[in-house]
C-alpha cells in the first residue's frame, strides 16, 4: 500500500517564448513521464521554429542542487526550467526568474484562462507578477495490491487510522522465520521534500494544518502530534528498512517490484 503525493510541479516558461530571439535553448526538466512527452515533441518544434533544443533530464533529488549554481551565475546555461512548488516563492524572490507576461501576450497558444485559477494564483504569481505556468501536478491517491487485500479479506480504509491499521495487518512474516516478507506500506523519509510530502498526508488526514488563519504555525497542535505518531508508527513497523532514505523513485519502485 502506498500513498502518492499531491505536488504541483511548474514549468517556468514555454518553449515558444524564445522563438524570436534564440537559435538554441537549454532546458532542465525532471525525469517523469510528462517530460518525456515533451521530449517526443521536440523534432516537430525544432522543424517548425528552427530552434534547437538542448534537453537535460535529471531526477528530482538532483534538481535543486543543480539549479542553484546556474541561477546564481550571471551566465547560467538554462533558458527554461521546471520548478517544484516548494521553490515557487524562492526563485522569483531572489530575482532569478523573468516575468512571463510579455511572452504570454506574444504567444496565442498560451491561454491563462485554461488553468485552474486557484492553482495559477498559488504557484504562478509572485507579488502579483507571473513567473511560472503550471506544467503538471500529481494527484493524491492510495494505490494497493488488490490480490493481497482480497486474500486478507481487507477493505480500503476511510481514515488515516484505518490506513495505518491496515498496513500493520498487511505486514507479514510468511515463512515464520522471524523476518518480514511483505511490508504493509512503502513510504518516503528522505530530507527535505519527500518526508514533508509524506508526512503532510498524515497531517491533513488528521485534521491538522501548518498554519492557522492568521499564519501562526500550528504544527505542534494535537492533530499534528497525532499525525506524527501515526507516521512514525507506520515508518518503523510497516515500511521497508530503507524507507527513511526513500524519495519518490525508491518508494514507487518497491511497490512496482511486488
């Protein structure tokens, strides 16, 4: 059983915005299926515009560390980048991104009204200025092996407490040698982002939040304490031994391998 995570990932600029001024553009993007769809379209783009695209794909754990030196340099190599929502305020606040309104106005194919207003407002704008355009987002879902749940006569949980109980039930020593053969869940514990994303599932499902309506931190609330205890229980009792160091790829690969 595995939570996948609600994360908004944003493309900072459209490729077409560079058509009038560049012969070669350089992109840095994350190694996810959405990026490979873009990669497949590059020959068509290059033929239509005459612009060559240098495409660099890295895994998520490398992205921030790879971007910072380039963003700090007066002559960074990247023209367009993918920005996690955690960095949506960091990068424009530091003055590292160019405003997109002039490019949007000159590119008929980009229609801001096509995007969910709440999403565009949350991660596209900084201090009322447009710096990013949503590219793709993950959806929070629960995935599971139906064969194992059917075999155990289990049902899909409705609450986070039921989820943790189910994970405990599904963690099994099949051959009786005292070692776990099937883990009930796959989790992320890697710092800084993955552990935050994983724990947030428990926080929000427990009725908690990071801030109150006045932006006072409330991560020491009873709901947050409850969420942390449930997260820690699941991590230490029901997840693989390496889970505290898992990021996206590792957590999903464990599930994919059965």
